[in-house]
C-alpha cells in the first residue's frame, strides 16, 4: 500500500548514483580545468631554440665551404630539406623510430600501447613509444628526469608542434637537432664528423649507425665507445631484416664494415673568404658565396704545392674572377690558414703590396686611347733621364728601337716611363681610381713616374679587377663574393675605351709564356717589385681573369723571386686546373686601326717623347705653345656649370691646321694659328693639332 507522500524505492536507489555521477563529472571537470591550466602554463612551443644553428657558408651551387660552431661550441648544421639526406637513412629512421610518422597527429597510440604492454610483461623497456615529433619536443625542452609527467609534457608539445608545422618541417628540425654525441647535433654534423661527407650518399652501414646513435648518444660515442656503437648499429640492421626492410645479405655486408673511431675535421674551404662573408653578414645563418668549391679545392692544393717548393716562409695568393659578372670563383688567401710561419691567416689577396710592372698595360692603354702611339709604332729603349729619375731595365741592358708591342711584351722600363711621362702619372692614377682600384702612395707623395715601375701600393684583388676590365673591353665592375638577391646590377666603371683595351689584350696575348704554358692562349703580364719582395702574374682569357701573388707576408726580400719564374707558372697551372680550355678574347671593336708600321699615319710610325718635335722638312715643326702639357686650367665661366672657352695657340706646321679635342675634330685653326675651343667638362682633356702633312702635336691638360 502506498500513499502520495511515499517515495518509491527505485527513486531512492537512483539518488546515490546521481550524486556519484555528479561528483565524477565535477572531478573530471576540475581535472580537465587543471590540465588545461597546466597546458596553458607551459606557454608557446619554444621553436626559437630550433633556429639556433651553426653559421654555414656555401658555394654558388650550395656545396658546403665552411661551418662555424655555435657560441657554446656545439655543431648544429641546418637541414633545410630532407631531399638533401640519403633516402636509405630516412627509410631506416622512420621504420625504426616512427613507422606511422606521416599518419599520426604527433602521438601514436599504437606505439604507446605496445611500449606499455612490453614494459608490463617483460619488466623493462623493449621499444619506445615516442614519435619523431615527441622526440623533437624533448629536444626543444631538454629535461633529465624520465617520469609520467615528463612524458605527458612531450605528448602535449607534440600535438602543439603538429598544429604549427607540417610533417616535412618537423622532420627537418629533428634531423637538425638530434644528438649524436659530444657537441655534434644533427645528421649533417654527424656525417661530416664521422664519415667526412654530407649525408646525401650513405652506405647501409653508415645509415644504420646514424639511426642508432641518437638513442643513447653519449654511451655510443664513436670516439669513446665504438664497440657499443657497432652493437647498436647491428641491432638496427637485425630488426630491419626481421621486418623485411633489408635483405639478410645486405645486412651481413653492412655488419662487416668497421665503425669510425676518430672524428674528422669539419670542412674548411676558402677560410679567408668565409671569414669575410661572416663579418659582412654576422646575423645570417646561411651565406651563399660566388665561389666554386671544386675550383677552390684545386687551387688551394696548387698554392700549397708551389709554396712548399718556393720556401718555408713564402706565401701564395690566388684570385679567380668571372669576367662577365665580376663574381669571384676562387679565393686563396694563403697556402695554409694555420701555418704560423707563413702568417697563414693574413689574406694576401687583400694585402697592399708594390705591383712591380703590372701597371704597365694601363699606361700603354691610355697611350693607345690618346692616339699618339699604336702597338706597331716604334719606340726607343735607350738611356734617358726625366729630371733626376733615370729608369733602367730589369736586366740593365737596352734594346734600342723596338715596336711598342714588343716593348710591352718584354716589359721594358724606359719605353713605359716615356709613355707615362706623355700620358701623365696623375691622369693614370685618377683613371685607375675611377675604375675601382685603391692606389696607396707613400705618405705626402703625389703620383709620379715611379708608379709605372711599382712605386705605389695595390692589392691583388684590385689588380685582378683592373685586368678583368681589359677583358671586358675597358669596363670594370666591382668584384663580388656573396650572392645576395638584393644586390642588383652593379654599375660598370670606365677604365679606357674599347679599342685601346682590345689593343692591350691583343698585345699581352703575344707575351712569351713560361715553360709550362702555351703561347697565344692567355693574355698576361708579370711583375717583380723592388728588392724581390713581390712576384706577380695576372692574366685573362675570354672567360675569366686570374691573379697570382708570391712573396713573404712580412715584406722581407726573397732573393731570386721573379714574377716570370715564380708567379707565371702558377698562373698557367691555375688556368689549366680550371678544367676548361682557354676561351677566345673578344673580337676587335669598330675603330681599331689594323696596320703595319709602314702603313701607319706619319705621326704614329714613331713615338715622340714630350718636347721632341717631328720635322717634315725645312719648315718649323708643329707645336702647341699654349696650353702647356700637364697644366691645370681654371676655365670656370659665368654660369655655375659652364666653362669659358679655352684659348689654343700653335706654332709651326703646314696649313691648314686641324684641331681635335679628345680625338674628335672641332674644326680648323685660323691663319694666325689661334683658336678657342669649348672644354667638354671638368677633368683631363686631350688637345691635338694636325697639319696638312700629317704631323701632329698633343698635350693633355686638366680643366677645373
């Protein structure tokens, strides 16, 4: 019997269940809230740690030249793409560590369950349940303790990482940060240190070893515990055979390979160039240079071999430049970066030294440009004085009258100084500076005739830039060693006109080569500084320019050190070791006068030093009386940018007289032998007067 106030028994029984359920929900909610709070307290994933990598300098094709250890001494070389890693290694890694890497979201429940079951049934860890992503999380936040909370933290971080990065990015970071013992992190650092090569091509044994090492990197260090490392490698191979991923025969051959017991040095190509690149871009972690690793390796070996045969204190510098772009293809600053006796860390391609005779081609080039001499003109090589200065040839002898072409090929001093006297030392200096060369004169000195024989300082780098300008038919470009997308086109600078540059190159092509060279393939010049302190040789073909310097870094003399016997053979060897046949020089541009001496115009048949007049008969020789050669003239006009007409006064010659400014006719001179010409602008101006018989006189003045 029941009444209205009676509570059914079933309801009474449900009340504790509801209370328990509610309590459970509250407990779960509190737990979830606490878990969520704990997750929030972890903060963002510290991906910034993954961006801390070694600075890497590579060549123009991406090949490693040099890597720099991080500030704390670790080697962590970035892996920017798994495609740069041997696929055998990647397949072994994923099969051994994380078979469902591409499918899971950071955590593999099957792997965790298997690991827990094995631990419960066997009493020890048989296989880990961590995924690649979980291992990356541990590397980003390294902790020594191994606890349930630590594992839970890895799981949370793995899920967060999977939400922020794709699978390829995760794999790249793991390959960059995985520990391999000591201060080696990442598969690239390990492969270079243990095998001496990039991990792009690995044997099965090498790949299995690299899979095994990160599981216990300190206890399997190859330089300390090679047997433990070998045993771990063999276990990887055994499991791969068991799973059918590797054949038994291949595994047996891999197990037969010995494991390395010593670390190899990290690559150190082009140390001077890489040091300069890092100084120029200190915050960059990947620096691409214009160098070619193969050529750099070859020429470093050449420098070591030749320096060893020249003497224990002798150093060698070599620079190779692409003519078209100005890109440096090889940069050898010394034979051995760590050779203290040779001051190996001093970059001799950038050291200021006396250039000897290597500036002579530019004297001849300006003489050709000015039009008072031609490669087939005759010039005297005889004793002569310029004030107190009396130049002599290297062998203390004189050749008499020789073609200008021969005078340059034999590097005769007197003809070069006679031409420089006519061209003007200040004009030569200004033109070379405008072309990008930094000339260093002795303190309180001004450009003089001695600079034609080495009385000025210059670097091998600047000298190569100038010679590359000859190969480019008179236009120089700034040399470049770092590939920078923002660099853009570099403005060329004028060295000389095209015809003059081609004539210089054509003359240098006929210079007698050293014993190891073939004539007619490379246009080159040698030089020897005063006291046998520097030996030079710079040459070019249609593709590249190479410069060689030989000497002692401390500037001490080396008896018998001559450019032709010490530097020129290295130059020709360097061209031979590029692996390419010499390319032809550019064709002659329009305007080049091709004629033998007998067919040259009368004024060009024989060079006249400044002040020496040509007489064609009994008439007075043609001469410019005003302005004087080498004078400076203030021609400022009324306007801010205008110049007053320049008066010209001439004596002698046979009428009519023709006036030329910088080789361009501006009309005839009247019967009074006077005229006014409009200066083309500030700077050096070449004024030439030619009479009816072809006799001519030229002066060069500076308008300011």
